[in-house]
C-alpha cells in the first residue's frame, strides 16, 4: 500500500525534472538510484532520513517536514535570521 507521505517525497524529487541532477549530486547518488528510492511503488529501495534531509536542503522544498510535523500535532515556525 502506497501512503501519502511516500507520494509526497516522490513529488519533491520529480516535480521539477531539471533539478534532478542537482538533487542526485547533493545526495551522492545517480539520478536513476534517487528516482528508484523515491518511487513508492518500488518496495526494494528505501530512502534514508539523511537522504531526505539532503533533498529538502537542495530543493528548498520542506513539504515532507511540514507533513511530519502535522502528523505529530506540531506546527513549524521559521526562526528569525
């Protein structure tokens, strides 16, 4: 069964294909491996939390973090610079 969080992670990775090489470089993975790890329908490959953090940093897309916070009943607040 594919869950909403897995689909969200996949969307972060593939929503802007031009960024895929940048994300792959940041994570130290080939594009094909990163796509496989982000594919919720491929049960043999899993993405680690370190990789997810690198993806969010490189893409500036924190939707997975927001999702996790909401699941825990929390809200995120930006720290002033």
